[in-house]
């Protein structure tokens, strides 16, 4: 018995020694990065290939890019890794997580990391509306990477069949409803329009509210759910199903909507630009992409993921992380990423590259999201964002399925948000 | 062998299981309980002792009551149905019929498939317009339905899928139970001219009661434990119409990062399950016929 213990402890010592030796032998800086994908498709391959290019250029840096599910899963995994003492150094996470990550003291602002004038210029090279979600308390905490806006995909063949002009998609709510009525078939085989209301209902609603002239929040601690214009926006959304009958009643599933569109069950859908390449590759009909129509004005929230850098990192790791982030958001890589996925190029320079400018020339829908940035606002984000967001999501769904009126539902959500956000003012 | 050696041996044999139980069941339970008595820590607001505040807010939280009631409906909807179907399937595949092995496998397949994969398939079954169910209904001239997008059909839809998933597993237990019943009883019943139903109701079903007790406990626990499919199918929506306690705990803990409240919910769920298991053992056990 005693002999066995000696043997085991001997083995353990040797094993420990080897592992210590091997980690000392590698002088590489090792980075772990989590990243989410919310729209499906072959996006992991696109990330892997960018990371492989980066490592080929920087042999002294080893990057483990780990696909970690949707935005919520990614945040959980990154935070769990942080707790476990084997943290990631940087991650792509939901742009709207900024307040919660700050409150947890998990991330550092990029202002603390950039030093040279060139790096400061880099920080200003992105589209300003993509930076909105990353800025809090006067500092920049997130660098845009996989960013999107909501766009309207429409089936040009269905437009022709209904006698509509496929080259002039509706630009106003009135036009949208009229077109959708013409496109809706009485036998139920084709709906005019679908706006998804599961998964990210607050995001779609952010667009409608802004088109009606009001944003969902004024700052991280103040929401506007019960503002009359916001309530009216929800009434308009609900009426599309219950009154105009251009959209199925009840909630519409985020995950299966693209399939609905591809199978011709809806002539128009509102969805993330992140779907563009997948739709392009799978649509058996002629389709177009348009900016969302205007109520009082045009409007859409931006969406998607930003790069964050974690606090628990060494100076070398921060430097290496900066290199990686700069690489992945550089005009060339951003252009390649945009072509591969449909997500936006994150800077004006990305659209100046040969790759993206020729792609846009040959496939104009790729520029719609960028053009729409002129009307874009930040995505909904507050302190305790998930909980406040859930209140809003529940309210939207309750109104759409008819269990509460839009006014009731939103007033309740506003009251709940007030309770949660009061301590932060 | 001396008594003391035997004792040591016994303890040694018990140690691995005890360590696992302590590390993964008892220790987390105790820490969860203590976490529920404190507020969450953040750099803006330090942690403080809050006593039963988390439990008070739980009982005044309408979503908590909603998910609790949903869970009870789910239990009520799944347990009797899946047990009934399981017994029926077990009786069928217990007979000497051609293709028995194949049939047994077919019944058991849903149990073997991973819940997430299954949910992704059912998501498209339930999808309005393009889904299998709506397409079949269309053939027979019925109107389609937005199964998962309508608060009145979403929970029943989840129940149907859960029954489909669970019945096969319970069937295996019943099949094992049926095979322990001595064939002489059936012969005797036949000689006496007892009907098939009479034989089942007077002989088979009572003899299967220990199995039923076991399955009942499992089914009840599962109705609280199984939430994997919600991640894919509905995320608890619309407006919490399909939200369940465990999924709400997950949301609270990992989405809202509210560990304190999540701990209180967890303790509630644990207490509920422990009480039910005890009740089932003490009350049902007495009426169950063991040989």
C-alpha cells in the first residue's frame, strides 16, 4: 500500500515538472477569446480564418478563439472563466453588456490601453454610431466588430406578382402597410411582412420606437417605455397582425423567420444584416434589401458584438490583445468579414478597400446597413440590462399576443425598470 | 477479519461516493442557502446580509408565481399521459409480435436523442406555415396555428414534446416490471376465463405499482428538471407563458447575474422537490404492494 502511494506521488511530481517545464519553454503570449454568433450560418469559419491569418503574421502570439453560443452564453462563459481563475483576456460580447461588465469590474476602458497618437486616431476611426454602445462614463469600453443594423429583406418576385415595383420598396409606414396588404394572400400561403418577436423583441421594437421619434432609453439609468410615442409604436406593431392582417398574430420566432422568408411564406422580413450572406446564398428568388421605412423619421438600433478587454490581464497580454483587436477591425479584415457574413464594415475605410467596394458595386444590398447608419441609434442598454430588457421583452410579447394592451404592458415595464434603475442614479 | 478492519474497509468503500455527494450536492446546497441570505456584490454596492428579503421578493414576484403555476400544469400534463403511454407501449412490446426488437428501439429512440437536438427539430415542426404540423393540418383543410407564438398553445405544445421524449424511458422500466411478473398468473387468469382488461387491472397493474412509484417520482422530478428545450424553443415566451422554474432560475443567475435571488429560487425548488419525494415515499409507499 505504502509503495503504491510513493509510486503515485512520484508520478505526480514528474507530471507537474513536465507541465511546468513545457509552459516555461513557450515564450508565446497566449490569448483566449470567446466570441458569439447569433444568426447561424458558417460564421465560425470566417472567424477562424481571420484568427489564423493573424497568427501567421504574429508568430509570437497564440490565440484560442472559442465559439461560445449566443450573446448570453458568451457572457456567461467569459465571466465563468474569470471566476475560475483561468480567464480570457479579451472577448467579443454583446455591445449592450457594457454597463453590467463595468459594474462587475470585469473590463478596462480602451482609453487606458491606447498610448500613441496613432492608436488614439485608431480609436476614432470607427463609425460614431457604432461606438455609442461602447461608451460609458466618458470612456470607450467596446470596439465594434460584428455589428449590424436591422434591414428589410423583400422578395422581388413576390413584388412583381403583386403588381408592385420591385425597385422602390416602401419608405414609409403607410407605404409598408399598403405594400404588405397587396402581398398578403387570402389563402394564407404568403404573408406581407414578418417582424420577429422572440429572441430579441426589444431590438425590433427599438427600430419602431425610433421611427416614431423616440428612443427606448435616454441613458444607462433612464428608460422611456411609457412615453406616448413608444406606446404608439407598439400599437402600430400589434395592429399589423390584429388589424391590417399583414402579419401572423402572436409572436414570430426569430430562429425560423429566415426559413419563412426563403420558402416564400412572407414577402418581407425585418432581420439583422448579419443574415445577408446566408440569404444571398440560399434564396431561390430575386430578393432586395431596403432600409427600414420611416414613421416620423427613419430609424434602427445598431446591434451586435464589440471587443472588450478584461481587467485581469498582464501588460503583455493587453499589448497582444490590442494587436489582435486592431487586426480584426482593420479595414481589410473588416471588409473580408463583411463580405463573408453581411455584418457591416466597422469603419468608412473598410468600404474604401477593393474587396468591399467591388463587392458593394456588384451586390448593392451590402451597402444598405452602412447607409442606414445615418439614422441609427444605440441598441437598448442600461444598468442591469438583462433584467430591464426582459421586462420590456415580456411587455412587447404580452401586447402582441393580446394579453395586455400596449399601454398597460409598457407602463408596467417602465415601473419595473424604475425600481431596478433607481439605485444607479 | 476483525471488526475494526471491517469498519475501516466499509468507510473506505463509502468514501468516494461520500466525497462526490458532499462536493456536488451537499456543499453547493448549503452555500446556495447562505447566498440567498446576502445581497449581490458589485463595485457600486457591496454585499450585505439581507436575511429573508430575497424570499419576500420571491413571493411578491408575479413572474415567480407564473412560472410555478406553469410548472404545475406541465407536471399535470406530462405525468399521467406519459405513464399511460409508457404502460401501453410496454404491454405491446412485451408480447411476442414480429419486429418486437425494432419496435422497442423505435419507442426508445426519443429518449436517446439529445434534448437540444430534438428541440431544434420540434422548433421546425411547430413553426407556423412552414412547419410539419401546420402542413399536415393544411392537407386536411384545417387552419394553421402559431403554436409557440400563442400563449394558450405554447405550454400544451411543450407538454406534447415532453411526453414524446419521456414515455420511452418509462416504457423501459415498465417492460422490466412486466417481465418479473410470473407467466403462471396469466395462465391461471386465462383458465379462470378472466378478461384481458381484468387481468391487467387486477393483476398486472397492482404488481407494477412499485415501478409506477419509481416512475412517478422520476416523472415529477423531470417535470422540474427538464428545461433544455426552452432554450431553443421559446426562451420562456411569449410573456413567460412557457417559462418554468428552473429556466427562470437560470435566467436570474446567468442572465441577470442576480445570484442572491437565484439562490432563493433554488432553495424553494429544492424544498419543493424534497417534500414531494418524501411524501411520495411515505404515503404512496404504504399502499404499494411489494412481494
